[in-house]
C-alpha cells in the first residue's frame, strides 16, 4: 500500500501521540470506604496537575487522633458525604509508613474551592481512604482536607 504525501504527513504527525505511554491512573474502587483514616503532617512534595493534585506528606512521630476531631466544622455543601460520620469513624492507619501520598481532587474543583497550590513546608491534615487492607503504597484518597483553619470537601464543589 502506497501512501500519498498528505496521508504520510498526517500519519507522521499523529504517530507520536498514538504510541505515547499511558500514564497510570487507577479508579477509586480499590479504596476501603468503610474505614476512614486521619493523617496529618508536613508537605514535602506537591504535584498540582490533573487528573488530580497530589501531596506527599511526612507524618510526625507518634501521630494521634486530635481531641475534638469529630466536632470539626465542615463545609455545608458536603452534607451528602456524611462528613460528621466520617470524622467520628476516623482512625489512624495500621501501617507504620511516615510518608504518605494524598490524592486530592481535579484542579477544576480545587480552583472552585479557591485552594491555591499547597507547597512544601505547609501543615495539612486529611480524612480519607487507603487501599483495602492498606495494601500496596501508602496512598490516601482524600475526602476532607484541612489547611490552616479551612476545611475543603473534595468530593463536592463549593456552594
């Protein structure tokens, strides 16, 4: 089969895109939504990109659930997620990793919340889910992110 110059040019232009390696991204089904976790720590790395932003945090030694966690004020528009129930059920991870990756929401949702990029050195805490049985990497899918005195419901958009 012989290609015309135009067909060849089109093929040459699209081939690099067609053979690029796919970036790995997983769905949310592997996260244990029956066991919310609480993490807090210092941000040591940030990827502010799609499909979702990511933070790498380092937990302090001896992490404990904070007193009054179940009474933290949450954004009203996240009521459908049952935030108070998640806060009340939150536990610490069973695994001993000091570094965790926090998977946040897509950038469009973070922009809607007016959440600026979080940089290394910031202190954050989060409620979310790890993989079922906490297998694999130390990764949390974040439901609620707390930065300073603000709470962000990452499954919803602000009202």
